[in-house]
C-alpha cells in the first residue's frame, strides 16, 4: 500500500467537493428521521438522490416518500444485485454521479446490505469507506450520507467507520467528525490460512495446474458450473499477475472457512495504487483490467500489499448450501 492520505473537507466546502458523512443511528425510527430529512433537504434544492440500502430499509423509505414531492428525483439502486463484494460499489457510485451531476450537486445514501457480515466482510467494507475519500477527491460536488445502526453492529465496526468519514451527522447537526483519521488505512491482519489447507507453488507454464488444483478443492464442496468457471477465470488473472509482476512465481493456498472457498495468492510484487480494481477501465485503456474483472467475479476480494512483505490476494467464493 502506498502512503496515500485524504484531506478533511471543511463544512463550507460541501457545494464544491465530495462530502462523506457518517450517520450513527439507533433503530428504524432514527434511521427514517435522518434519511428523510436528508432527502427532503436535497429535493428542496433540486438535488437528485441515489439510495443504496438493504431491502427492508428501502421499503421504509419508499413508504415515507409515497405521495410526496420529495419522491421525484430519488432513485433506488439495487444494491443486492451488486452482491456482497464492496469492491463493486465505487464504480456504481461513479457511474451515477457522472450521469446525474451535470455540474450541479447531487446526494447519496449508502448503507451496507449485509445483515450478518463476517469479520472479513466488515473489514473490507471499512476499507471501501476509506477508499471513497480517494476515489472522489477530484469528483464533481456530491454529498454521501452513510447510516450505521449502532444497535445492530459490533462497536468495532462503528468505530472503524468513525475513522473513515470526515463529516458527521449527530443529533440533527451536520459538521466535522473529530474521530476522522487522516492517515493511510490501518488494515487488520489477515488471519492465518485455516488448517487443513492445500498449497501449490506456481510459475510460468503452471496456470493449468493452478486451475486443476482449485477445481479439485472446489468439487467436493459442490462448487461447479458457472460459479466455478468464474473463480477459475479470476484465479488465472491473479496467478498471471504474479508471474508477470510479482517476481515470476507465487504460492497458492486453498481452504474452506465460513462457508467460503478461499484461494490465497502470494508473491513478491507490490501494488502501489489502493484503488486498483475498483475503477471501471476505460475503453481505450491498455492493461489494468485483471483486478477489475476479479472484483466482478468473486464474492469478496482482499488485497494486502507492501514493498517489504509483497502482495497477498484472497479470493472468496460462497459455497452452495
């Protein structure tokens, strides 16, 4: 990870910069109060609003909006269609902002769709929140409200969110967040590979062996068909990157954990761009599509990379029930 940092935007800059705001709330009534106030204020200024929340929260908001003037200009994103991988969220927001802004401010509401996130999922969603500050540092003006249910989430999840949001909505007041940390993201350590796990070293000419190894691990757990083919495409991309950019070789470890098949790739390379794989490739772009494709194909992608330790990429694929 390169030493990137974000700049805390002042409250007065909300009309000319990205405003990333945390909204801790306790229960449905408080969620509705804050979200509806945000929407009504946006629509009073003719600002379009995109809402990406779990289906129960979407139903609540649609009910409150029904028959009101504020309903016009509010769009609901099918967040569930993006799956459980937060690596797909920044491109979705960028697509909408680029189309909706047209030189004027826009707003969004974004809450995790997970009702029971694993520690790995919670950690990656926290990283996504931090990356938003980088991804939209030079974007058209827009304001993103991120609700967090303090009654339902682990305290550590909410505390992580406080460190990633420069702004805070608290007791009806919008302002700077004193808990925001203007430092490179502090990754939680990856847990060791589960025991038992299988291991394979690979190098040039060994991609068929990588695919065969993963197939042999997946088949006993009922993973096949399209989902297995998608995983094999993603795995081939990562292994090929190791061979081309990571010292010519790497190590693959596979195991099952929390109903996921995990494929971990490690090599000696270093990924310097924290947004790699999270920005949609342009039509004329040469290279750089591999990690983007991997994010679209896997249920979760976890990347840890330093110049000293090299790069570790974990691909999570949910196993059939």
